[in-house]
C-alpha cells in the first residue's frame, strides 16, 4: 500500500510538470512585484525550473529579452539570454502554474 501511495503521488507530480505548456519549450510567468519599483518575470522550462528571466524597473518590452504585442499587451517573443535563440510566444488554454506563478504565455522555438 505504501508503494501504491508513493507511485500515485509521483504520477500526479509528473502530470502537473508536463502540463505547464504542453508542446512548448518555455513558459513565461506573470509579473512579480519585488518592491522599490522593480518587477521580475520568470521564464520556466517544462519542469518549472527558472531557466531565464528579467528583473527591471523599466518597461519589460524595451529590455531585449521579450517582444510585446500591440494592446492588449502580451509577450509574443522570448529571446534566450543563454543561447540567443528566439521563441514565438502566445497564450495557451492548457498552460498551468509554476508554484504560485500563473503562466501568462507559452513559447516555442520558431527556428531562429
């Protein structure tokens, strides 16, 4: 019985991790207000590990890591600060959460 409970817990955890942004490479969370005029946006891999992100007291659309759509403003592009690869981003109804950070858009490599 103990092994059955452990397996069920592991299976539930795996299904939550794989459900962050199915079919996408990365997920971008919502704005995290840090105080002092600073905010942070985390970029998560499919295991909810922070893979990249931006902390700024400026407009996140002007910092080079994220591209933004016309109003209503959403991140529509993510450029990895690690690899320089560019990912196209969009909202996805199947996106989830990483911890308490609700995913705003999912990003997939567009071949650039």
